[in-house]
C-alpha cells in the first residue's frame, strides 16, 4: 500500500500456541478436520472395495480386517466425522442464511452439534 | 496485608533482547473492582519503569490497551482482575510485530481499515441542512458504530493470522458493513465490488473468535455474513 512507511520488523507475537480455544473455534477446526478425513476415506474405501471383489481370499482378508479392533475403530472414526461434518455443515448453512446469528445462538448451536455428535458416537460404538 | 496478584508479562526490548521472554511480577490488590490496567500501571510506576504498553482513556473507549489476557484478547482497562486465573498471562495482541513489550505495530491493521474507505460517499448534492436518516435506518447501524478499532477481533482470527496480508479481517469488514447498511451512503455497489474477493472477504471460516474477543460485545461474524448475503442478492 502507498501508506506503508516502513517494513515491519520485530518478532511476531505468539498466536495459535497461546490462544484459548472457544467452542466456535473448535467447531470450525473440527469441520475442516472431519472434511479432510472424509475426503481421504473415499479412495481408501474404493481400494477396499476393489480388494474385496478380487478373489475369495481377498474378501476374507478385508472382511477380517473390517471386523478387527482396528477396522472397527476406523469405521467408528469415519462415522463420527460424517455425522459431525453433516450437522455442522447444516449449522454453517443456517448461519450463512442469517438464522441463529446472535452471539449466543452461534455458541449454542456449536454446543448442540457437539452434544449430538457425542451421542451418535456412543450409539455407533454400541452398534459396532 | 493486601492480597497479592501474580502476573506473567511478555517482555521484549529490541535493543537488549534477542528474543521475547515472560517476566513475573507481584502486585498488591489495591481495591475491589481493580482492573488489569491498574496492575500494569502499578508495575510501571512502582516496580519496573521499563515495562511498555499503550493506554489512554482507561475506560474502554479509546481502544489503546488491547492485549492478550490469559489467552483471550480484551482491553486491560475494563478487564477485572477478579475472575482471572493467576498468574495472569499478559501478552501483546497475537500475530503482530512487536515494537517493544506489549506495544505492537498497528500500521497494517489501520491500513486495512483505510482500504474499506470508512467515510460517507454520496453523489447527491449536499442538502441545505444535514443528511437526514429515519430512526429505523439509524437503528441499522447499531452493532457497528460502537466499534473502537482496538484490534482485539482481527488479531484473534486464525484466518487473519495465516492470510492477514490479503484477508481484511473482522474489524475492517465490520466497518465495511457499517457503510453498506448506512442509508445515506451511495457507494454500496463499489464497496461490494471491492470486497468480492476470495481473500478480502471470503477467507472468513466462521471461527467466531472475533465475537468472543470483542470487548464491546459486537458480532463481526454476523456482519461478514450480512455482506455475503448482500453480494448474493445482488447476483440473483
């Protein structure tokens, strides 16, 4: 900009390492993280499907893995990501549309999404 | 024997220190309702005159003493000591170039404010008296005009931390919205043109740290949402 008189100098003050996490920040970062997990899951899922349909032995191997501890935890984590991303996505769309835009509503809707995700996570853990 | 308050304060002197460090101080609780600024003043006047910080009005109007207090941005002059976990960690506003101790370089912040042209732009000829506004139109400025440009919101925003060179940040965008909703302003189109950009406006990811940090309890996230809807309705 034409108004800048000097190049900034001096150390940058601390930011992410010291900032306290509010519920909104958790909800937003959680949205990015769950979205990333879901996108990465798609190729893994296709790869598993392809492996399953290769031969009977492959089917048995994938079947065993999916029903092992690690397999179940993976499915559980992807399930949580999906439900969280879905619910928080609706929350974001609502806020974009101007619903629930007050300071208190923004906090409350984030908490509702978290509580709902935890409930579904417990339910999913029981079902698996 | 007065109760003792423990503080841990960010220090950096460019002429002496290679890098910043935290220094602890102990200050007596001087009165009930004592504010953080009172404690900083006590340190400066009674313990260590080299501690450097900005302050002016002392009552949350001038916006000089925006600081990071126990991890959240706020104004030292209106933050009560009571209720703060001790030792109270006092740091400069995040992601800013430190000039000395708690004083940061605000040039870029005010430059971004200047970019949104924060003044009334009107083509219509000057009326004989003032430009009138109905009480309803005036009411639409509530929640925007109270901003004191302390920088607490903008420097709390992770999107601005990473992309502050291009993303205008919550304070400038709240102010942009203030002129967009002003019934007397006639440059809404140009204002929206300037904001319609993947970075300048759309880097906001609704993290909402801005509204949590705002000492005037305003809502920059909602203001940004309003600008987005304004842009959308212009298209359809």
